[in-house]
């Protein structure tokens, strides 16, 4: 069923772009309609994964994301270990503490643990938001480049390579997209 919905989604996009409903602009949409009417549809594909793995902005985002994720994980792990040591020390002191003192210290450790969880969630949300903004910046620039290449080469339709089951005549413009993306957006802020 998932394959079917992917296929129908790709087909819907292809038909919409082929009849000129796409967002490449009014002039290009009119050209696309003429090409379809004349039977000369030019199809190109782009590989999203290759764009991310080969472009300097994509590589930079992946490296920075990995580094920040590791820093976040290391920080949380250190703080969890410190809390675990405090709990062990409290258990060792249990015999010398009054039941009320023990309960108060235990509750304090619980509050610290809750705060740690909240801190992690806050930092994780900030991390995710920052990563999403950087990814959107790459995607936006990529789309602008794809539109430009399509207009220059009179390409009627551009599809994602992973959405095409078979397309022997499709032109792969991924290398051109990557080259232009490296010039126009060498890095993103993360």
C-alpha cells in the first residue's frame, strides 16, 4: 500500500507539472504545455540524498549535526552519571540520616533528575529546530537552482530519482545542482 501511495503521489506530481501547474513560473508552464502538446516532454531527475551527501552545505550540516548531537549526548550522560553517584552516596548515608532527611535528599535528587530531563528536552527541541531551519535553507536554494536549470534546458518535468521506477530517457541533473549549490550556498548556519 505504501508503494502505491508513493507511486500515485509521484504520478500526480508528474501530471501536474507536465500540464503546467508546477511552480516553475508562468513562462515555463506555457512552454511545458507546448512541449506536451508537441509530444516532446523532457524529463530530468535529481537525487536528494546525493545532493545532501555531495554538496558542501549538506556535508557541513551533517558534520555539525553529528558534532552537536554528540556534545548533547555527552553532556546529558555526564549529568546522569553525577546524579547516579549522588544517589549511591545517599544510599550509603541512609543509615546515618534521619528518615525525614533521607526523604528530603531523595526528593531533591528526583527534582534534579526531572530538571535534567527537561533540560535535555529543551536542548533537543532547539537542536531539531536549528537542523530543520538549515535543511530548509538547503532545500530552498536547491529548488531555486532546479528551476533555473529546468528553464535553461527547456526541461518539462523534474522528479526525485527515488520516485522514478523506470526512466531510461531521464536526464540526471544532480551533478549540476550540486555544483551550483556549492557556489551559491557553500555552508549553512547550524
